[in-house]
C-alpha cells in the first residue's frame, strides 16, 4: 500500500519535468562502460589552470578546516583592481550558474516575464522556471542572438529581466561592444540586462563594452571556469552598481565560496601571462577544429569562445547521428538542443592528441553514415 507524500512542492516545481540540462561525460562513461579518449564537449579548458594557482590551492589544503571568509574580501578587492571598479561592485558566487540562481530569487516570482534566446544557455531557464517566471524565447538570427528582437520582446512583455550571452553559448558567435552598448541604452524601463560574459577572455578586442559600475540597468557575469581553467573550482563573480550588488547579500550563501578555490582564483588572476598563453592555445585549437570540419565537408561557424560549432549541413536527425558516431568512437562532444541550431555539433578546444582523435572519429562516422 503506497503512502501519501509527506511533503508538498511549490506549484512551479511540481509542474516542471524531471530532467537535467546536461548529461556529463562521466554519466555517459558509466552507461557505456567505456572511457572517453578525448573530453572536448563541455567547454572546459583542457590547458588547465596556472601552475601558480595549483600551488596556491595545494598549500591551502592544510587549512581546509577553516571556513572561507564570508565577505570574500581579498578576491573581491583583487577583482576590483583588475577591472577598475570598487569591491562593493562585485559579488562572488558558485560559478555564473549559482549567481544566476540568486538573480532569479531576487527578481522572479509567479508570472514575471523574462526574455532570453531560444536555445541559449539552459541553466538560466531552469532558474527562471523554478521560480515561476514566464519565459519568452526569441529565435536566433543567422546563428547569433537577435538583440533587436530580444529588446522588442522585452518591451512587449514588460520583462523584468533580459538575458544575453556575449560571446554566445552554444553557437560561439558574438556582437561587437558598440551593439551591446546600444542595447543597454535602449533597454525598456524596469528591465534588467543580465550580460553573461563567461567567454569574454577568448573574444576579439572591442567585444565587451567598458564597464560602467554605476549603471543599475545591467549585471555583468564573469567566471574562472573558462579561460582560467578552473571549472571544477566553481568561482564566478558579478559586477554591478553597488546598490544592486548589495541586494545579493540578503539571500546569498555567505559560506558558499570554497576557501581553497578562492585562494586559487587570486593566484590565477595574478598570472595574466598564463591566461594570455591559454587564449593563444585556444585560438590555435579553434583553427584546427575548423580545418577538420572543412576537410570533412562540414562548415565551422566563426567562434569567439573556446569551442567551435560545426554545421553538419542537414537536419537535426543527421547531426544527432554524427554526434552518436563520434561519441561511440570515444570522443566526447555535444550539440545544441534546439532547432535550427541542432543541425550542428559543438567541439571544445583540445590538446593536439584530442583533436587528432576527433578528426579520426569524425571521418570514420561520416563514412559510416554515407
């Protein structure tokens, strides 16, 4: 005899499907019983963190018995110096994902309109849906987020939040700083722009507009997960106007920042030579991925990130077959999940051996598909 549930979910949660936005390579390895020979699907930085960051974290482990500084004082001040703002303009969080979750809790409740692109970073959508928000999704245009249409939708729906990633995930495309600055200036009244700049370190100059830390219309999100090579540490931060940033203090987890990760992030931030070398290696890997795609009759999409999205030239079913074939041959990659973006596969920058393995797996897969 089944028992009645002793709990009662919020209506917004009860209505959501039981799903996970990402299936990690570990889960796929467990399901297949095989290890991937190349892990180039999650936009991780295979070139790793600065050795100085690794050494700092190793030294910090002996004092792991300590809680982290709940104010994140040293890292916030280091970031403030790096960006030319004040520490009060910065809040730390468990990656950009964690910070987006706080934003959703701050601003979103049942029926609140939120605008994003259809097929853009899915974790943001999970946070909005989990707080009962009404998501309005705008199609991409020519494989880029359609800024004009996003702004129009924000005005029509009286949206409280507009989410834009620049450079974009999953397509890798980007808008110049001037276009983003115009978007900020033309935001509808009472609409907050969330500008996700996770991949900004890889982008060409003049992609990110100058930071105006006194502008309460925009929150800018950065991370140590990508170019700094610290995805497993979960160190993200948000830059914004002081009064707006102060609202995070009301509900954020003040002990949520890993102490060892924070120490590593400070060392990584201080090693800009390593960052520049990583960006150069990433650019070389992007070029190689594009060459592999072209050699197999596929079309790489220009990228300002640490991955390349490849147009397979047919429909979503064909791209899924290509993805399955490459996975089955021991190379972890991914693909966008929404049409028409799902005609593509997506490959993260890798070491030369990783890309050799991808080249072989892709060629063998395409041959088998005919």
